[in-house]
C-alpha cells in the first residue's frame, strides 16, 4: 500500500512489533501468543499501517503523498467480499 518495491529488515521488524502489540495481557494469561483470529481485519490493517509507516520513514515508499491516516487507508485497500444473493 506504500508502493515500496523492496522489503527492508526494519519493515519486517515493524510488522512483528505491530503484531505483538495486538496481544493483550488477557490473551497472555490465557496462554495465547497471537491475538484472536476474530479481529483479523483490524490486526491486518494495523500491521499494514506500521509497515507502510516504516517504508515512508526509510524513503522506500513510492505512493506519494503519504496518506494522513495509514490505518484507514489500509482498511480501504482491503478486499471485502460481497456476494449477490441468488434466490
């Protein structure tokens, strides 16, 4: 979503840190090391925004200008399946 054509190690680190921040203390107490899958779209948008922010910071982004709200932009880039009803 940032238009980066290569992935820097810091972008991978940003993704893993963003994922780790999504795990609450309550999840840890339950023995979970990943956030619940029911929140996958929100989690994915937060991770994408963090990676994009790092790409912009590193000067690797080609999608200029940088969107004001990267999380909302990530959500707008997501595929949302919409199926027509057939009888």
